[in-house]
């Protein structure tokens, strides 16, 4: 047994660990940015980076870091102190966002969407809630600031029609085994792109009669999902006997990145003749898989669980077809009505006397929806 020897008091190490070195990537990114403005030891640098590091989701950390940089730059341009601002400046920032234009992507030159502006105002408010909880700020200047009206029951993502989905899958299958496996994976399991690209071949396990993979959901939670036979076959064809390394790998042997999947999808969509080929993204295929699953009768709670949504309303907003007129419950309800038959001719003075509803194929003009 090894004997435990205590150091003499004079031999105790004076080295101190800097906890900031434990911050994750986006917190370190923000630290480098703010340190160049305020210095590495400034209270704002430490506070903002700790706030970013507090979230487990990489996407959330990225959104917080980038959103804070935008707010801090605006405050600094007015000569104000981020930790001392009041509501009038936050109100001015909201007006500033209304006049800000998108600088890249398909919407370049257009105003920021209401959803983006609401998101940025929420990031600002979230920072001050954290600052107040740590006695670094006296107030939240975003309290009471009116946010844009956003319909949270609608998703801005443009999904695919069934014929376009079929064309995309057919084109991918002709292209390469990897292209087909990627598109089929996105469509059948509707993962977030980071969840899919983070998988390794070794993650495939046989569990309860199914081959499965673990998707790392928001917050870091692992959820095993089954690989349907068609998808498993596509993956095995793609791997060609490979048993280690990233599940989705580039030709040079490294893990595929999100931008590479975006480029692949757009290339496939152009060949497939899909109208939104220049703007399609992995989330659109996820969106389509959720929509089609609900449209095919899959229970909402099952689709919600498969999509990794905490709230069923989030799942429902992906369902592009939920408001189709021919699916309105009024049709089913109307079938339950049983009333005595009316005479062929309406009684004299009846409210609808003389009015006839034209048949669908009567050739008469039908007013368009307004």
C-alpha cells in the first residue's frame, strides 16, 4: 500500500487554476473579442462569457455570444456602459433592429425578420437576468420593451412537397451511397444536423431487436433511435465494411461539416428540379419528415418524441398541412347531423329563397379566397 505523505506547509504549491480556461468554445470566442475592447480582467468580459458558458447547447452558446456582440457594439457606439443602461436605450436598440438589413444569405438587403428581432431582444434580456442574479446589474433594461409579434405556431422553414421529396431521394441514390444515406437519414429520423454529424460508426448498437444510434439532443441528453431497414441498408452500403471513425466522413477521411451537407443538398436539389434548390437546407428535410409523419397518421406524441421536442406545439408548427381545408374537423362533425329532409322548394319568405349553390363542375366562376 502506498503511503500518503503530506507536504510541509512551506512546500504547498502556489499555482492557481484560472477557471476561465474551462469555458467552452463560444465563451472563449467572446472572451477574445471583449478582451480586445475592455481587457481580459474587466468584469463585463468575465460576466458575459460566464453567461454564454452556462448553457450546454453549442447552438445556444453561439446565439448568445453573437447576439451579445451585436448589443454591446450598439451600446458602445452611444458611449454608454453595458451594465448601467436603462430602458430608453433598449427601446432605441429595438428601433435600430427594425432598420437593420440582413447582410448575407438569400435575404441579403432585406430587413431583419420579426422572429430574428424578437430573438435578439430576448438575448439582451437574458443577459441582464443573469447579471442581476449575480449582483452585477441593478435592472433589466429590456423589461417592458415591446417585442415584435411573431406567430410561434408557424415555422418559417420551407418544406418539400411529396413529389419533390421523392425526386430528391432518387437523385441522391443515383449520386453516391453517402448522398443517399445522408438524405434518407435526415428524412426518416429528422435529426438536427449536428446530432447526425456527431455520430461515429461505433455508436451503432443492437438494442431491443433494432439497430440504433444515439442522438445527442438539446441539453446534452442522449436518445437512442432505431435505424429502419432501408436506412440501415443505405448506411452499410456507404460504409463498405468500415467499422470505425465518423459515421459520415469526407473523401479525405475527416468528419463531414454542416456546410458540406448544405452544399450537397443544394447540388442534389438543382439536379432534382426542386424550386427552392438555392435555399434548401438540412432543416427543410427534417421539417418535411415531421410533416409527412404526421400526415401519414403517426401520433403527435410519437413524432414529438422522435423529433426531440419538449413541447407538442413545437412539433405541430412543423406540420405544414395541418390547416388544409379538407382536413378541417367540420367535415367529420357535419356527417353526424341528422335532420328531417326539407322540401325541394323553400317556403315563401325563407331567408335563402331563390339562392342556389353551384356544383363544383358547373362551369360557373368560383370566387377565389381573399
